[in-house]
C-alpha cells in the first residue's frame, strides 16, 4: 500500500503537468487558416449542415480523409466555440501521456513509466502540437494504442488485441497521411513473429 501511494502521486503529478501545459490559456493557441478550415468543416457537421466527405488540403496537395473532421465535430457539438476542439486536442494528448505511462509501466516498471511520461508531458514540441487544431495532433493517443496493441498482438498472440491493432491501422492513416508509416512496421513485425 505504501509503495503504491507514491506511484499514484507521481502519476497524478505528471498528468496535472501535462493537462496544464496542454489546456491552460487556450487563447494563446495558434488559430490560422488551417485551424479555421478544419473548425468550419467540423462545425458544419456538428450543426447538421453537411457531412464533409474530405478533410482540409494537405501540404502535398491532396485532401485529407474526413475522419479528423468527424472527430473534431464531437467537442464542437457540445460547445460551439473554437476553444472546444482546442481543449479536446489537449485532453486527448493528456490521455496520450497516461497511455505512455501505462505502456511503460507494464513492460519496464514504475521508474521508466514515470520518467517517460514526464518527458512526454513537458516536451516542448509535444506541448505545442497538443494545443493546436490540426489533424495530426490527434495522432499521439491513437499511435500509442497502435503500439500497445502491436506488442500484445505480436508477443501474446491475443485475437482481441489483433482486431484492435488492425482497426487502428485503418483509422490512423485516415486521421492523417503520416499514419501510413505504421503500416510497414506492422507488416514486417507480423512476418517476423509468424516465422518465430
């Protein structure tokens, strides 16, 4: 019991740091053309005007898939204000810090979990991108889910984890194209583990 208390206290401290850095002073968050376009598409879905069939344009000229727009419509449906998706991004990224802790705690212990979650919580780039309404800023939580289900799938061979892993492999690239980088990792790992 005494050992568990400091562990919980450390986790709460890290999560409080993560939450404050990601959600305090939302008016300081950058809100320019890309953020406004994504907000507008999500707002139109949340208000029932239309269902977006594609997301905002990407830097390579192709439109993104609409999934990020649909995800951002959830907080906007609850509160029709630009702060809603900003807080939502910060909240998801705070949960990503928690997921990092849970993942590291399971496989490498409390010390590693606390350090990795702390460095994730205070990382300047992780904080900056956790405060902006961009499709790729939704990825950390989903990517951690992908990593956790990959380890469970390929080490323990659990079918439910494999199903979740496959589902996340389908979802993540639809949030942002950069998620396609995870596909070859899963394929190669599956081939190696199948041979073993």
